[in-house]
C-alpha cells in the first residue's frame, strides 16, 4: 500500500528529520577521551526539560517500564509501604511492579476516566502519623485513558501534612509535552522515555532524580544493578556510563533536547493544547465522547475516544490500519473494544492532526458508524483557523 | 514550526522510505568490474515502465529539461521543421527550447485548460505533403494546468496520413503515474524525470528512445555530447556510462522501479485516478473550478484550482506554506495569482490527500475565502469511503 | 580532522550499511495487528545464531549488563549459592552483580590472561554433594584480556558429576563471532548484546534461555519486572512485547541475523580466526606479547596487547585517537596503562584490519616506541596473502 | 564479503557523514517562498571555494562532462578557433567534445605523463596576431595520469601577449583539493563536479564563470538550454533555478562547502600534499614509478602507478576489487593494463591511505608481483610519523 503510514498512536510518535540526521553517524567509542564533552552538556540540558536545577537526570537503555523499575529499586527496601492509585492500564502496571518487588502497596482504585484521587491520598497520608508510607506514586498522564492528573495537588497534601514520603511520578507521556515541573512540584523521581515527548525511537528510559532520592539510595536495599542510580551518577560525573550506552540514541537525544529548548517549553505546551483541542472538537462533532470524564481531566497528548454501543473500536482500528495505513491506539485492558486512542504529541502539527482525523473518519465509515463525512475534520479546521461556526449561513 | 512538511506540489513528490533505504549506501566505483550486473537489469526494467520492448531507456544526470534537450538534439538538425503546440508553461518552454536550437518551429497556441489540438495537428500534417515536418511534439501532461492530452490521437493522425515525422513526447509528469504506452502509441522519444512518478529526488532525466529515433542520430547534426544517445547506448551495452553516473540516484531508481512493478502499472494508474477524483470532489465542494476545461481533460497527477475573483492564489499558497507547512504549486506564467495547484502523484494515499486538502482549507480560510470548514475534505472522504452523500439526513 | 574514524575497539563494532538501511524507517506501531508477522520469524531465526532448538531467545532494550541481570534475576533466589570465576574486568563485574543481588557467590580468582579454571570448578562441584550450588557462571570471551574460555569443558564437568546447577554464560563478545553452541554445550542462559557480533548499535540485550531455565522462573524469587522472562515469553508467543520494544533496533537486528545466516556461522568463525591471526602476527612483529598467556587462549574477537615497560599504553591510545582518528580499547582495571586492545570482530575485513594496525603503528611511533615502520602491517599482509616470509631474499 | 568497501579511486570519493546527514531530508519544494534564503548564501560561499570575487558559480544537475559542455556552449560560436592540448584521457575527451560542437580545434599532443605544454601554447598564441583563437583550454589536473598542470603559466603567456582569448579550465579533480585561484589565475570558466573535492555523490556540475565570460554569452551562438548561463544567472539572482534543481544534492553541497571553509582551503591543500606524499613513498618502496614523469608534475589527488613489464595492472585491480573489496582506478585508453590509479582526495586521512596501500599490496602479491610485504605501507607510515628510516638498525 502506498504513501506514508500515519502514526497517530500516543508513542512512539513521529520523529523529526533533525533527529534522524543526528543519528546518521557511524557507531562510536563510548570510552573515547573526549566523550564527556558530548555527554556532560547533554545531561545538563536534560535538567531544563525536567525543570530541575537541584536534581539530576539519568539516561538508561530501556523503556518507561525500566524507568519505573529504577524509581522504586533505588529508593525503597523490601516490605516498604507505598501509596498509589490505579485509573488506567499504565498506573495499574506500575502498581503491579511494586508488588513484584515485594513492596507493601496501598492501591486506591479510581474510575478509569478520572485522575489521581487527591482526597483519598490526603486521608491515608493523614492517618499515617508515623510515616510508614515511604513513597507516593502518581501517574501524571494516564496514556490509556487520556487523563492528566494533578501532581501539584499531591505535593500540596504532602507539604501540608509535612509527610516525608518520596513523590515518584510517571511522566512518560507528559514530560517534554505537557507542563511538568520537577522541582516546583517537589518530585523525587520523574520517569520518562524517549519515544513520547522526546520524539525519538524507543530505547531510552530518562529519569529525573532529586537530591533527596539520591541520598536515600544507600539505604534502599532492593537489588539493582543495571538501573542503579549511584553507579550511574558516579560515572556520569565524568561524562561516562557504567556500561556501554546507546550512543546513537544519545546523539538523537541531543537533537531532541535542542529542538525542545529552541521552541521553548511553554510554546511546546501551548501547541499541544491547541492541537489537542482540535481533536476534542472533532470527537464532539462525531457525537462521541472521550474517556476523560470531565474537560479539565483531558490530556493534551492523547485522546481516548469512546465508541457508540454496538460499534467495535477494534474494527475501527483494524480498518484504519489495513485500509488506510493509519495507526490508532487500542483500548487497553477493560477498555478493550470500547475505546480507540488518538495520539497527538511530539512532532506534529495541524495538518498531521487533520490527516489522522481524516483517517479516523474513513475507518469509522468503513466500520458502519455513520456521520456527516468531514464533520470532525471540519470542526478541527474551524478551531485551527479561528473561523466562526457555520460561516456559510452567516454569510 | 513543528511536524512534517506536507509536500503537495506536482513534483518533487514524496519519497518512500524504500528509496531512501536504497540510497543509504557509501559512494561507489562506477567502473567496478561488476557494475554492469547492477545497471543492465535496471535499464531493462525501465523499459517496462515506459512500456517499450523495442526501444531503449537512457538515464542522464539532469532534469526533465535535460530530457527535452536530448530529445531534439539527438534527432534533429539545424533548420528542421517541427510541429508543436502550447497550452501551458511547460509546453511553452519546450517549444521555446526548440527555437533556441535553431529549429523551424510551427507552434499552435491552444487555450490553457485544453490539451493537444488534434484537428489543427491533422490539418497541418495533411498539408505537409513533402514531409518537411520532421518531428511532432506533444506535452502529455501539462503540469501547469492539470491537463492530460491524447497522445494516441496524434499517433492515429500520423498513421492515417502515413506521415513519417518523429513523435516526441514530454511524459515528465505522467510516466510512472498515468497510462503511458511508448510502443503502442508509437512514441519515438519519451521524456521523464526522477522527481515525479518515480518518487525520487530530482537529478535524473529518464528518456525512452525508439529504434527509429536511435537510427536517426547519425544524421542529426545538432551539437550534443552530455546528452548524446549514441555514446550512451554504446557504453550502456556493457552496463557502463560515458561519464560518471549519479550512482546513488541509480540505486534509488532500482528501488523505485521495483516498487512500481510490484504494485503493477495498472494499479498505479487506478490509484492515481481514485485519489485525483477525491481532490476534484473537494474542489467542487468548495465551489471552485479547475483549470482543466472539461472533466475528460483532467490530469490524475495534478489539479490546478482557479480561485474566485478578488482572491489572490499566491496569498493562499503563502499561508499554506508559512502558517501550515504545506507546499502547493503556484500559477505559472499567465496563470500566476489565479491558480494554485495540488499535486497528487507518486507516493501518496487517501489520508495524505486529506492532509493536503485540510491544509488548503486552512490556508483558504486564512486568506479570507469563506466556505463550510471541512466541506472539501468531507467530499473527498465521502468519495474514498464510498459513502452516500448526506448520510445523517438519510438516517 | 578529516576522514572516517577507524573504530578498532571490541564493540561497538563497525555497522554494515545493510543494517543502517534496515533502520532507515519511520517509527512504527509496536501494537499493529501485523507486528507479529515481523517479530515471530525474527525471534525464531535468532535461535539459529545461538544454536538452540529447544530454548528461546529474548530481546530486551538494554545492554550486556542488562542481559547478565536477566540471567540471574529470573533463575535464582536470595541467598542461592553460585560458582563463578574472575579473570578480567567483565567476569569481575558479573560476579559483583551477583553479590549485589544477595546471592552467595563462590569466586575463583584466576590470572588475568587465562580463562575459566576447569580444575577448580571440578573440585568445588565435586565437593558439592548436596547440590547447594544452583548456578555456574562462565564468561566465554573475556573482552578485557582477549581470552576465550572452554565452556564445553564446564559442561563436561557438570555432566560427569551429574550436577544439576544451571550453566549461565556471558557470550556478549562471542555470540555471532566465535563458535558458540547453546544446546550442544548445555547452556541455560546465554547473554549477548547488539553492539558486538551483531554489528549493531548498542541498545539491545539478547538472551538465550533453555527450557530448564525457563521452567525455574516461577521458583526464582529475585525481584524483576523489566527483564522478566515469563512475561516476555507470554507476550512473545503472539509476537508482541510486555512494553514498547525498540522497534528500529529490531529492524536492524533482522538485517543482522539475515547477514550472519547468509554468510554462514561457520564462515563467520573462520573469518574471525583468519583476521585475528593477522593481528597476532603484527603483535609479534612489533616484538610485543598479548595478554592471553597461551596461543590457545587467544580470542578471535579482541587482542589485548601488552606494551613494553616504560611505555604508557594510554599514551598510545590517546595518540591514536587524537592524532590519527583511531579508537583502540584501553586496559581496564588492573591492566590500565599496561595494555591496549584491538577489536577485530563484526563487520570487518583484511584492509580494515590493516588500517587499524597502521593506526597502531603511527600511534606507537608517536609515543616513542620504535620499531621498523610497517613491520606489523607487513606481517599481517603476509598472513592474509599467504606469502612466504622475506620474498625478496628468496627471489 | 564483509567489511566496508575501500574506495581508492580518484572520484567519487568517500563521503563524510556530515554530508550524509545534510541530505537526510524529505524532498522539498524548490519554488518555496523562502528557498532563496538557502540558495543565495550557498552560491555566494561557493565563490570562496573557487576563489573568485568578481565571477559567479553555477550549479547544474550533471557531471564534469556537463560542466565542460557549459563552458564551451555558452562562450563560443560554431567555427570558433580554440587551442587545447591532450595529455591524458580527460583532456582528450574535452578536446573531442569541442570538435563535436563544430569548433575549430588546435590540439597539441603531449606525452601522457606531462602537463600543459606552455612553450607550444606561447608559440601558437604569439603567431595568432589577429586573435583568431577565441579560447584556450587547460586540464588543470589530468585524472588519468596524475599530473597537475601550470594554469598560472598559461595566464602569464596570455597576459604577456595581451591575447584576449578566454581561459577555460577543467578543475574537476582539483577544485576543493588542490590550489586553485579562479580570479588570480584569470580563469574565465572553471569546471568542477560534486564527486571529487566536494566529497559528494555524483550529480552536480559546478561551474565558475568570470564577468568577461558571462558578458560574451549573448554573442556565443552555440545552441544550449539546459546548461545556459544567462538563464541560470537570471533565476539565481533571486535564489531560484530555471528548472527543478537537485535540492538534496544542494543540501549536501551546503555541508560540503561548510566543511571545506571550516578546515580552510590552505589546510585542505596541505593535507592533500601530505597524504599524497605518503602514497608516492609507497610507490617508490615497491620499486615502481608513477605515470607523472617528474616529481613536480605529481598530482596530490591521484597517483597513476606504472606496473612492471609482464604484470597486468588490470589483474591487480581485479584482485583488489574481488578479493579485498578495494576499488582502484584503471589505466584509461592507451594506459590500459599498464597503470593502476590510487585516488587520495576528498574525505580521507592517514589510516585510510594506509588501508588503500595495504589493499594494493595484497592485490599485487596476489597478482604475482613480489616485494617485501609492508614495504609500501611502512614507507607511508614512516612519512606520516616523521620517523627516520631503519629505526631498528639505528637503535
């Protein structure tokens, strides 16, 4: 089938040619005497993306899952009590990992379509007078439901209660796209990965670590080696790594960070909001609703669209893929069949969103869901152009 | 500005990654002892694209303009009388080149929006009892107006009149996209270039030459060397070239030819028709008309859209480019300001067309031309999905 | 500084353009409905490289270190007794990791320059009547010293003693280059990585796992998630992964496996032997010796060269890098300053070895170590050409 | 066969990854409103490479042959008398092209191994009192023999005689590598191509044109269109081209020019001299001689090596290619079989030269030409390291 594949999943995202160019290099010697001249400024600039001045950022070969693992294995010990909440497939997976690592996990189950349950967190933390809760986990942007959570709200609670628990945050599908303030939000470990806001190939876990978290590593006795912060910190100090780093991905990361900083993080956030809003207008124009229960929960990086009863979301996804070369995200776990997801993060713009929405329309029509062709795309065009509705009638 | 640039001009077209892959090679030795093992099958397979069994295909570093030059310089002599017609910028340029080469050029001027004037050709050829006309030129697909001409009609006339003039055809924006039959249509020189139907970077003139044309080279005394057919034929016989060939483009051409043959030329043509039809539906939905005066003239590789009086087509093109990262073709020569052109040839598909149409809508709205947002895109979606019009009302 | 960098380290190795081409793709949807059509044959063909029919091969984002971690975390429990030996930097690191994972580690220290101490292994295993030793570790090819060990010898001992311990093998710098027989040698976990014999960028841990090892995962209670075999096996069964895989590296791996299988593993081994032998002749011609104490210990993927007293190996490495754009491996740990290493594995050939040797000669001369210029390169040329020594005298 | 191909021909040369990166772009719109922002500075910087302030540089899709054609077709008329000399295959070809273009060509035949015959030129120009000679042609660097000619000497003669003939120079294998001063040497048309000193893929003719030459275009009546200077100049003034330019090659050219200017042309020349000298030392060490008759004729971009009687140079070339993946240049025309050529221009360095020389040694030994293995490589190493000969004996 001809033409480019339209990648409208919430990661991997589309990759700019600037990053492709940066990786168009021969393999290189990661122990070269001047290798640090490349890595030290990169690691430094990554801090700007995480918005931390006092913390550090570590880069591991891996994925977001590896980043989650690093967050708990470096800061906690067997049997430690932690507090987390589940409101989607990915928040579930991280909680599950904590159990595998023999932590004592308090899980609050929340509707899939809502975000972090602030009041429940407050309640439990308030009760925890002797500070048995060692860490609080938050999934900032639940990629499965398209819901963004209030991390600052959790920080406020911890501060108000003077609770010393670590704040560990999954920022995989938010960092580099949505507002994220590691220092200001008082985050101890912030987990991201290369294939989302960084617009890169999968293969890197990118993890921000606060001074406090780093100072606790010695006491944390969960076994770890590959994802060990201390060893990484020690080698990074000179610009090297404890084992062979994925140098060509690091070269791509250099280009990625340059692009994000050049655009300016505030502009990046505004762009994501503007583009996401067009998608939400399209969803409304189709007469459909999002998984996010309320507008203020809506993620600007991914929209989970609920299909009408009697329609199989997986049919739409298959038609999009096979008939129109469009990749949509599927409904994960309990949402399977009821939801398809449109990614709108990273290296994208208005017409790329229109292409994806056009593909969704073609696939929905093919699946038997009828609506006025062009209605969704038109709503997005209207939003992007600032045109008033029903211009012809107005004329 | 973020996101991919949407290239909706009638060439260069979008390039498949398969071709990019094929060119991802170190530079190579064009006089290597086994170089012919690569070039001979490539030159042979190119004949399938031109649909010639008795002719040959030559590949020069160059562009379509170089191909035009090769067509006349190898077959004609100073003062030779030729017959051609002008119905757009490119047919004009070729005619002009003939004058620069000191040929005696009979030019028939035709409305820009029509194709080759068969009756006028018949008339002049009929009068030419002593066969002073040495060659008849036809621009198969006038890229400036989006009009496809009836080359077979010209062949019929020549045959009916038993006129021995050579038939030289500009197939730059048709070969590899539209129906084109070098042998069946009795074409003597067919000119193409890499950056259109071949989906490649600019840099190659690709020229089909009949046995008859080749046999006339010795008598043709226009000076030539770089574009000389005979020398090229002599070296090509062993798989080599008279001077350093553009080997990495040849590697890309190998991939291009493989892709076209794998899809099947008939499927390629059908795809171009189907996609072009969606564009034409969009134009109609916007209440606009095409430069092509009648539907049967419409090109399936490019559509020239006439804007409404009072609207500046160049404004639309600028907004598309600067505000939405979409490249549209401009109105060339006398069409400047009145026309913008949408290319829909080569490596494209439904959603890429929808992206381009969405970009056109955004740019038109920005330029002050009002219409129901999504109307054009919706009409194309309707066409591509086979949906009946006004489905909501029918429901 | 102009010209290509000469990468003569023992990994990352030089990358063939075929692999570069294979990765020249847009990012893709790892949950696409047909993704398994790509991954299933790849995972199957990887078994041919490991030479296992009954085991499986897993691919993780990571490095060799991650592979080591997977080997122990999936098969062992806290406090389990294991037997290993240290004869270089990398065998040391793996042993150290085992301690971090709270295993009870019996370490046999061996001269750096020798391989696995078979007799000591036999002795300890023989004494272990109640089979308290759960796993025996072997570093097949110690990259720090250029010594290849006798894994089959360890297997024989285990078999003769009917000892049920698992056999875990570090094949990072041997698999895909040197003879390696996972099934025939009775290996339970075989660890490799992408940037050595696979000629790829760093970023993948590639791990072969026997049926026996896989069946023990349930009982092994070391915490793990990212590197979990069972979850990987479950998802791999359908051609998917438990988390986002590094798809572009997987595309490269496809090309790598194709190339290795096309050349034939036996030919790959012979080529490595032939090229390595040229390097060893050069070392001898310079009047230097290798770290490998005896010829039969010599690795065919890397040669560690001992410099003369009074010469600083790091000076040579720096001159090679800064003055001649040649990357050599350094002496690691206790070998620092006394040794430089020449990698000769992966995508290489005679003249690439000559280039590296030429670079070594230039750097040694620059560092003040005098010898007849060309002596080493000449010895290698003599070997590669099959020429008798001193041909001029013979003539 | 494994490993990189060693490209030791005198063009195409090795291509730096910086240029590869620069061309790693989607195809683009050559009529984009801001295209001139890219092309205008590029065309300006090209003047620095040609070392002209008063002339212009034009870039055509094509090769050096196309550049030759542009030089004569834009400046001369049918029957014009020109003076040239032949001392190798390429000077012969250009002279031959002049005859095909119906010029009246005075050819001085010179030994292949010498350069431009200054005294003969002086003699003929002195006799030409009525200035019937309209142009004098010089091949600056004869790639077939490895001889560099004294262009400034020709200029001096023209100046001393106040002869107004144009000075047209083939600088294909010299510009960007060897000293070349378009203005200072009073050159009217200087022809180069992308695949030599510019380290790029083949596909561009790059032509410097003096004001004087440009002013004569109107009077020159040889037919031309594709290679027309005036039309190119007119469009270039705004940063555009008369027909679709090879944009991705232009992007590569931008990187090429940046690299050359960053290194500094004087450094580029010195580097070529230094590397070439190593090759010449190797040739001497093998007991062979160069085609260049005297040291001062020797080209620093290519060395043509004469083999011993009874040895077939083509055998050596074939063994190099098939057995060792090394591309050497062949003996062209009358030199066929007696000569092989080693290119040492463009993106190269000491160890790349050593690799090529090592390949030559392997191929010569394979072809039955006996010498002390390593003798040539060693002589080059000695030169590059500044080591005194026979260090061991001296020690």
